[in-house]
């Protein structure tokens, strides 16, 4: 049968969808890109924000029309919202045929098969430790040079605003050997860059140790993967600052294949708010990681997640966030206006920062970010940057683009002989806040 998967939310969801699609393709189904051509429609959902869930529920609701026209069509809800709402999804939207939670992706071929044969609702949301080594399939397409690898699942941190530990369960790390095999397979298929994924990736391999230690199995994993011939670059996301120790800093500094860009979620620059968020670090500790990396790795860039308007956030707390942001000098940041997620600790607090104040703080940070990226990009004009060629630019088919190790996109006019996946040097001739132009 023909299947279609739409993914909401983060890169981990994208990776789960890819692995699930690969398992379905291996069991004889065919993936299609147009939902109108599919017999099985699946929605891999996100629960991080209420808005993301409402979007998915809205989409599922309007599929009733399609289900009436084509009663044989199968509709499935996967991932975080499936895990959080379980059978409630079917109670609300009875034309959904199956619900498969965050540990059920590897079982999708069976779930789909049962739905086809039995024609009754299925709700599969049990925890299943087998998923950890049964979700390594990829769908490499022609000209693809970058691929995701999930190295761990779940999160133990329980940041007070976050639903992830409740829907994705506790941390489970994959065996290093299995990760290496997957990376090897990808490199043999032409992949040049791998992006390692985990909700709390710097804690890879530390299950059962409770608190962060001086050890860093994740740094060792980076070192092992760096030894793969043919692999040019390694990126990873997202590390929690509490686990970012000296071993990991040294590994990033000493392994040239590990990219000079780090997404290090700050969330707030106020120690008081960080404590309420249950983040277990201070602004000083956060800045000390950034400073060490800047000192050891010239050209290092940073991005972050920041929440404005967390309960009780005062003007002075917000100014601390602005200060840390200025000191780091982010080249990108995802800035969120706080909204409570039911079931989390923070949802028990009064959401007392007025919407207008959240909007204003959001605008102030966005403007600051724009100013910093514009300034950083302009400073690169005249310099030479090595980029990994990604192919035709999305905005202008006459031009190509590539990405620097520091995650800067550079647009250029291709010369004959340049191929996707090449590493080339470009002289930067012009810059905007978003893009660099080179020759
Ligand atoms: S580290 Fe915190 S914010 Fe990140 S997934 Fe875990 S609980 Fe959520």
C-alpha cells in the first residue's frame, strides 16, 4: 500500500519518521510525497507546545471528509501527542484508525498490518526498550549528503516547563557499536555529514549514574566517529549545559570533523528563573562553557533556545537574559514566549507575565539577534570560508549553496566540476543577516 508521513516538531521526530518509513518500505509498502495518493496517512506529532498539538488535531479533524469519500483509507497518529493523549485521540476523532506512541515506531509494519486485517481501532503506547536498536533504517535520497542518527532516546532532566520526559520516557543510549555501523553504512551510501540526535545528548552513555560526572562517553563517541574515512563532518544536538564537561570541550576542540557550531540551550540568563526551570546551572556556568569553547576553537558560533515570560520573570530577570545573549553573541536562537504545558511542574505556577510583556520581550530579543548576526556576517566579508556543497539554492535556481563548519549558509555561482558533497573554499563578497554570498 502507499503511505504518507507528515512530521510535526523537532529533528528527533524527523528522524523517527524516516526510520519508520524505512521499516514500512522494507515490509513492502511504498512511500509517497502527496497525501492525496496515499492509502495510509500518518502524522508524527509534537507535544512540546499546545499550538503544535492543536495544529495536528485540526489537520486530523478535517480528514473526516476524506475518510467519508474513501472509507478504506487508514489514518494513524504517531509520536508525542499519541503518547500523551492515548485513546483520547480516538475518542475525540473516531476516524483515526491507530495511535502509536513514542516507543512504537519500529512496530509500525505490524500495527499497520493489524489495522488492515482487523479493521478496528488500535492504541499502542506501551514502553518498549527494543526500539533503541530497531530504528536504524534510512531513506537516503540521490544527492543527499547529510543524515541524522539518533544516539539516545528520552530525557531524565524534568525541566519544569517541558513535557518531553513524560512523553518520551527515560534516557536510553544506543550501543556505540550499533551507532558506528549505522554511520558506516551511511558513509558508504555517500553521506558526508552526520547529525547526532538526542534530547540530552551530552548525557549519552551516562544512564544510571544520576548526576553528571567528569566522564563523557559522548566525547568518546565523537572520537570514534571521527575515525570514519569518508565522513567529513559531525554535528550534534542538543546538549544540556549541566553535562557539558571539560572532556567534551576538549573533544570538540581536538576533533576537526566536529563542526564549529553548538546549539546550547540557555533558556534564561537569570539564575532565579533557571532554578524555577529546574535547569541545574547558573548563567556563570553557562558562560564559562561558551568562553572555553571560544578560547579553544577560533570561529566557533552558537545558537540557543530561550524562553521569555516564564512565570514570575521580572524586568531584571529579562535583562539578565539580554546580558547573557550579548555576551555569547548568538548566530541563531529559537525564542519562545512561555505557555504552560499541562502535566508539567511549571503549569502549577501562575502564568503571570502578561501576553503584551511576553510579546515585547520576544521582539527585543529578536531585534538583538538580528543585529548580532548581521554584524557577525558583515565581519566575514573579505575572508575565505570552507563550505560543504549542498546543491542548488532554494531561493535562486541559478545559484548553489554550501554550509560552513560554523553553520553559515554561503550562496555562490557554481563553476564546472563542482559537485554536491565537495568541500570548497569561497571568498565572501557580500553578507546579509541571513546569508553570505561568495565566489
Ligand atoms: S533537557 Fe529539559 S528541555 Fe530538554 S528535553 Fe529534557 S526536560 Fe525537556
